């Protein structure tokens, strides 16, 4: 019995709290089906992780060029690269959690996403007032997209990810609620039109974007 208990304790110690928290969150996520499938999240990260990520010592962009596309400011973007995992334990733990086979299996089971050729990419975003993204769909090499919001700021109540209909009008439908440790998942496709800025940002908006991308991803230095 003592040996069994010791083995159980060792297995528990090896569990990544990010994986455990996210799997529980995903099992309880609110699934919306219009205008496309997306899942609204509550507490995808363990307690204290949002605060730790939000305190990472990366300055917000000083003079960004906001034209509706993130790639315009590629030079100032921050990722959970192996180098940043070595520097910051919270980055390492988040990467370990989302690279867990159990997490990948849970994502496939709930959303149907095929992560067979999935490589993890996590971006830390700090969007200043004036930031906006035009309605767009993610490029085909992204197989999974998840956003987790990091702050509790009343000025950001309407600063979540906007959901839109497709062309020609890209009619605004709704916004995923922005608050600390809330988020949204969708599986990129031809109809997954989303944006930021239907409600203009009034404060610094911090979030992480978690993608699984295929091996065809060009900028491999961004990968975890």
C-alpha cells in the first residue's frame, strides 16, 4: 500500500497544473455554433498564471503602426520561445502544459481539430489604445486558435475577440467577453471571421494567443 501511495504521489507531482486546468475548462466550455463554431472559456489557466504572464518584463510597443494587421508590427512581437522559457518559468510551464498529449487529445475530442502535425506557438500580446484588427480568417497552416485574456480592467469589458459574419458585409455578431482568465477557441477555417476593435480599446489589452500550426509554418523561430 505504501508503494502504491508513493507512486500516486509521484504521478501527481508530475502533473502539469496548466494541463489539468485547461482540460477541466475545455470540458465545461460553452460551445456556440453561429456564425461558426467557437468555445467560450472560463479559467483555462491555473490561479496566479494570468498575473505572472502579465508581469513579464516585455515593454508594450512604443510606437506601433496600427493598420488592422498584426504582422505590420512583427518586429515587436513576443513569443514563448525556448529562450523565453529558459528565462521565465511561467512560460516553460504553459508550454509544457499545452504540449501535453492529454491536452492535445482533449482538444481533438472536443473540437475535432486534427493536431497530428501540430507545433505549439504562443504569443504574448500587449495591445495599446488605438489597436484594431480587421475581420479576417487565420491562414491555413494554423490548425487551432485560442485566446486567453489576462487582465481585470473595467475599461476592457468590450475588448475581447469580435465575431463576424463572412463577406461581403462582415456583419458584427458578438464579442467574446474580456476578463482575467477568460478566453475563446475556434478552429481556423474559411468561415471563422474574427477581429478586434468593434469597441475601441480604452486601455492596455494583454492576452496570449495559443496556436497549433503545421510543419509548413515559415517562421519556426516563433515556435515553442
